[in-house]
């Protein structure tokens, strides 16, 4: 039976069972499409990375004698639409059966399922063979529960897969070493030069320019530094274990003006394209830890594993548990626009300048920069979560909706009303100063609230609490902060609110 199998741009898993054997009756289809480049403005490095990885994957398949039909962005017969391209290939190759891997994005899942309903030939979908969990596992785990606490899910994952466990108890006596993962990096612990891959993407870049794809961000070199193949992803993983894991946990929440990556692995792009699996990563990290446990504290390893088997799998499960309604959630009723400096980095607020510039330059920022700098500011200024979603989905090379949406709308913006986060992740300038050196070189004073040179985060923070009291006033985890707010002199609070309202109305002046 002549079969067409679709491979999406984030399904580049060379270890998938599809590819174990060659079959002359099977053709694989991969497409670069305006459908995918244009639904939001993406970072130039994100588009380059996807196309480069897809082209490399196509070559890898061909080297294993698989038949591949690859459509580049400017090919004349490329309709730029997924299902139209599929229809053309089905006709061209006289296809008798269509197969695809379940997509991880809701919109593509619906597009393909609808397409299959209209086909006159048999079709079927298969598993991605990537994640530890299936789509519905998290919803089933929390069935009947009022709260979907990640920690409960994470502990179950540890037990189920016997990761850092001894006799069904957590190795080291603790489930979570989060309190050990909050150190400020002061330059006294050396950071090795990060791993760079010099992937020549000049042809990809020319094709993107010829197609006139509108992008954001910067790309001023001729090479792409992230892994674009499984071989490179495994090299990156090996480098992380040997050079960075030893201090990852200590400084995973730290931020510094001189360091873009600190001890972070930079594996998320490769992992989200499925070049490498979470099981690959966990196995390598655990093997390295077992061999070098005398030099690596368990807190370094647990902090990393928690992000992979806890947070990443949890976010995917939450996405499939609550879509499509989740994408419209705006429980705090926020409607302001993102300021222009989110696309330029031109602001006098040092923390935002560095976090946004890093994002524009590298298509990257680590989780605390995303959560407690850009996300914190967007929430304090009561920005419409639709705008925040579009910015996060577009600017980061690793951003795919199943992981971006729940992190942004849920964790960062509390727009889901507390399904993911038990409280809003907001702070004044004091937290930023605690975890970074951003405040030391800032135009604004981290200790002031209403003066001309006062840190904007301070007035915005108290204004946010006051404005959102009807939504958050009964939140147990916010009790202490509302107690402090209630003790504030009314006239002083009004001055703080006036300052905050001025900032919100004139964001690009700050």
C-alpha cells in the first residue's frame, strides 16, 4: 500500500519507530510553510533554526535510504498550506494511505483530524514516542482533585520512573531542593564558555529573505549556534553534564548582565523539536551523576530533573487538559498593551533592557528572566495576555504553543485564575536585586517607590495588589502582602498608585 507519512517541523525524532526500516512504498513529507511562519511574528533565529533542522533531518532520512518529499519555502509547487500540500502529494504519488504523528499543538491537531475526515483513503495517527506521558495522563492523575499541583505530579513521575529514588523514597531525603537553587551569581564561580555549533545557514537565511517573511529579533552571523541534529544535541548534552551540571542547581534562578546563559543547558530548542528526548537527557544526567556523585551535589541534579520530568511534562498535560478554552483565559481582566520597548530593548529599566536584549539577540532567556523580569512586568502593568502570548511564542527559539501557552498565560500571567500557579508571580525590585546585579547599574533606585528615580516595579507592585484585590484578596499565599497593604497610609498608597498609573500610561518613557 503506497503510504504518505507527514513529519511536522517539531517532530524530528530520528529514533521514532517509523524510521527503523526502509520501505519503498512509504514517502515522508516535510514542508516549510507560510502557514507556520506567519501565524505570529517569529524571531528570525527561530525560523532559521526550524528550517535548518528540518533540512538536516530530511538529509538524515535520505542517508538512511528513506524516500522524502521536501518542500522548501520558495518551491513553486509549495501551496504554503499544510493540508493543500498533503492533497497534492496524495494525488502526485497515488497515495493509498495517509499517516501522521499526533501533533503537540491543538490547532494542528484539529487541522489534521478535519483533513482526515474528508479523505477517501484510510488514515491513522501514531504517538510521538518522545514524552514520558501521554496527552491525557495528567488529567487522569488529577481527576476529582480541586488543585493541579505540579509537585504532586512530579513526585508521582519520580516514583513511576524510578528517578532519584531509594526504596520508594526520595534519594537524599528530600523531594525538592528548590531552596538550594536560588543563589545569586557574583562572578566568583567560573562559567565555562558555552557550547557553540557553527551551522552554516546562509542558504536558509537567503530563502527566508527571498520569501519576505516578517520576523523579529536579530541575526548578524553566518552560523546558527543551537543544535540542529540529534548528533549535535547529544554533544550539547554531554557538554552540559561535563561542564555545567556541577553548578546548575545553585544558579538556575540567577541573572547577570555579563552572562546570557550561566549554567543552563541550552537544550530546549533541540528537545522541543524532538531531536533529543527527555529520556535521553535524564539517562545521561543520571549516568554522569552516578559516576561523579562525589563532585556533584544532588541539589544540582534534582533541580534539572524537576524541570524536565516535572515542569515540562506537567505543562504539556495542562495544555491538553484545558484546551481550547485555555487560550482565551483572562481571569484578572487585563487589557493593556505591551510597550514598544519589548521589541527594541530600549528602556532605562536595566533588568528589562538586559532580558529583552538577550531575547532579541539570541532568541533565548532562561526561565527566571521570562517569569520574573518580562513576565512580572507585563503582569504588573496589567497587559492583555493575548499580547504577552504572541510575544513569548514569537521571540524564543524553543517556543511551541503546548509549552509556551501554559507557561505564559498560566504561570506568568495568572490569566487562568490559578490552575497552574497558586499565586501570581509578581515582585517589587527587591526580588530582582536579590537574584541579579541588574539593579546596581540601573537608572532607577530599587529602594524608592514614588520619586522620579524610583524603581517602577515598586509602585507597580503595590498598585497591582490594590487593583486586583477582588481577585486575589482571599488567596492564602497573598495574605501577608495584603496585610502589609492594609497597614499602608491611604495617602501614601494613593501616591504610589498615581505613580504606577503614570508608568502604565507612559511605559516607553521609562
